[in-house]
C-alpha cells in the first residue's frame, strides 16, 4: 500500500509511505535491500522530484505496539542509482518508530 501526504514542512512536496507485507522480515534492518530497490524505482518516475521523504514499513510481521520504519528524509538529494555503492545506499535509511 502506498500513501502520499503533502509535506507541511515543504509546501508543494510529498511525504510518501510504502507499507509492505513481507512476513519473513522480522526487523526494519531486514527491509533495507527491498527499500533500496523501491527507492531506485521511484527515483525514475516524474513525481520523484517532489518527494521530500520516502518511508518504508512492513505490516506483514506480527503487529507490535510500536512499528518501525525506514525513512529517507532527504530523498530528493540522494541519487538512488547504485552510487557510490549498494551498501552506502542501504546506510542512508534511518530507523524511526510509529505508533
């Protein structure tokens, strides 16, 4: 599921949240490779220039009271094209919590 919201901190830009269903993934860290693949695909779209934050979470695990998500709060500034390396891209993701 994908949600888009207007970014109140950056008028005209979007906060995009992708909610995945990946039951075997037990932590946000396990989502880094797939989040990176999603970031690369989204970067190729026209709307990518308006995305200020891209956020990925997993609803496929048992529902904890607090869900973790991976976020890139500077999505527009990152190339998401495999440079300088896949490991460097995966380290961009910051783990945040949602209620």
